[in-house]
C-alpha cells in the first residue's frame, strides 16, 4: 500500500472486495426487509424512472432498495458516513426552485446522479463520479458493493437480463443517492407521501 498524492490510500481491490464489501453487503442483506418512510419509498420506487429496462420492475426496485440500504449501513459502520454530503442541499434547492415539489426535486436529482456516474470503477478525480463526493468509504467500495449486489440478484434469476448487466448499477446508484439526498434535505424541506 502506498499513499496517493491526492490524499487517498491505495488498497488492494481484491482485499477490499473480500472484507469491506462483503461485510457491508452482509449487513444490507440482513436489513433487506426494512422499508423507508412512505414518502421516501414513493421517491425510491417511482415509476417515473426506469433503469433496468422493460419487464424488470422487480429487479429494478430490489437494486434501488439495496442501494438505499447500503447508505444506511455505511452510516452504521463508518463515522465519516454519518456526515451529509455538503453539496446536496444546493442541488436539491435548485431542483425545487424549478419543480416546486421536494419529492420531484429528489427524483430528478437522483436520476441524474445515477445516470452520470461511470459504470466502470470510478476515479476519484472524475467529476461525474459523485459517489466519491459522499462522505464514507468512497467510490471504489460503492462500485464493488453495487457489483456484488447485482451479481447476487442475477444469480437468483432463471433468465438473463436484457441489455448490458453493467447498466444495473444505475438503479443501485439511484437508491444510494435517494438516501444520500434524504439525509441532506435542506431545513424545512418536506416530502409529501401523497
């Protein structure tokens, strides 16, 4: 291991996958029956966003849910992950100014973040890799965790998914960003469950 000039510690990705990712994934699986509040769940499972493709609603929703839970588990396991992402309130406020609805602002922001994140392992200096800008274990851990979740969900299927399986990272990211945005909603912002 060596120190990177940008201030990140270089680690063996195999070791990360075997230990940290498996530990987080195990905790997410244990919590898989937990549901967010109704208003948040409406944002999380909105039909306005389609990531996994036609006929894949159950898989899409499961991956979103696991991404959401992953952020909750991060906060349980890592003290830095208990901090909110300081760039989120401004992003949501800007969206709210256009939509007049916090739930819609959240859906739009999270969908854009999920679609702009690289499908491959994100570089810390990639401006589109917002998983690196959320306090916690970093973009690589989240990338491997999304992969691990996708692998597990695909293992349980009898048929192949249409399209590129790497695209299934998008619903996981959407769920992850829903929780990231929920925990950083500006003061006074209220999601409506209707």
